C-alpha cells in the first residue's frame, strides 16, 4: 500500500494528515521551533513530561510539538516567526520534520505540502528537493520520503471543499475564488476547475497575527494596563472572545467590531487583485481565521455568499492529502 502524508506548515500552526485504518486522521501543533542549547537548557529536565520531539535542522537541534509554547520563557516574544523568508529558515524545516514524526510513518511514498501563493513559483522546486530523502532524528527512527509534491496552499482548501461536497464531477465548469486566512498572510486563488488564473491570484500580510496584535492593544486600553499575551487572545477568540486574565473571567467581545476595519482593508486587496466577481461561481474561505473574517469579507465582496467548510483549520492539509491520494491512485 502506498503511504501518502500531507503537511501544512503555517505561521500559526503546523497541520498534518494521513490515513489510518481507512480513516483520515489530522493533527496540529503550534508553529514554534525552539533552539535546543545543550542538555541543561530551559525545560530539558522535564522534557519527558511534555509532548515534544527533538529534530535536526541545519547544524542545530530544535524542539517542536504540541507543548512547544511551554518552552518559551516569560521574556520571550511568543509571536511566531514572521520572517519574509520563512520557508527558507531552519525553523520551517524543523516544523516539517516534527510533523513527519507525529504522522508515525517510517516510509512515505508521497509527501504533499504547500507554499503561500507568492512563494510558490520561486520555492517549490527547492522545497521538494529539501524534503525528498532520509530525515534523521536525535532520538527517533529515521523517516524515508520517496517523492514530494508542492502545491499552492489555498489549492488544498479548494480541493477539500469539492471532494467533501461530492461536486468533483462539476468542477471543470466552475470558476472559483478560494481565500485562505492564515496566521501571517491572506492568500487567494482564482481557478477554473483546477487551472489557476495566475493574474488574479495573490498574497498579502494580514492574517490572524494582525487581528491578534490589534486586539492586544485594544485590551491594554480597555483594562488600562499593559497586556501582551497573544496566545491568550488566540485561545479566547476560539472561546467566543472570552478568556481569563489574572485569575478572573474577561469578556472582550465588545472589542470585536473594532477589528473590522483591518479585515476590510485586506479584503479590499483581494477584490482589487481578483477584479470583477461577475464570473466567479463560488467563493470558499479556509484557514483558521476564516470564521472571524467571513462576515466582514462578505460585505466587501459585494455581499456574495462565502462558504466556510467545517474544520477550516484543516481544510488545506486535507486537500493536500486528497491531491496526493488521487495522484497515487491514478498511477495504479
């Protein structure tokens, strides 16, 4: 049986997907890769009690995994690595290797991953070459990757939506706009069927990191005291704009309308790139920030209906897997 796995390394979370006993299994961990500096570094003494894996990347060793946030000190910036050359950093490769480990496959016939739209043409070949071959780990068995397929990240969400709604037969006749709300960037694709219309595709900074940063300042003003924990805000948004600060419940839903102007600016960039929506049959929005962006996005995009699939966080990586599975099946 051919082993297909999919990995989506975002600025906020690293998602992974593979089949197990006939069922598609997904998982994720925060996109935080902490440099390990010797045995006596922070947290090393209780590493066994944390869900972390040590990985090689370049000349260094990093720790990644579900408990990666706990490897940061109170004085460290808990924002993710937002470097413009993110896909070329050792942290990015460390996150990919961490995901490979958590997938639990010793031999991978096809690994499917993605890149932001603006990075795709320039980095896709180098990314494939970097991931093909043997990945060694300090304290785990090596993993062999036979073949790598790299696709634009929003294409995954697009494929996942059509396969999930059994509309794949009608795909060739449909022109669609897929918007991917990531942590750092918002990416979009216009496609007829599976063919990209590159002139109408793009990517801009302005994902959930922008929203979280704005809320950080709004909460500081609202409470009249400095506040900087982005991760509490992120978790609070998923909990209906509610969190706990200094041991007390804090509802910040009254601040939500104040982020809409930022979303409008980003969606205006999308509309300017795509142009007229008259020929667009369907708009799909994916990514972890999709539920936050949807309502304001509809206002900007001429009040068009926007479909947000269930589990939008995993939409891209599930679409990666489906793409890889279809490729392997067509060869049999």
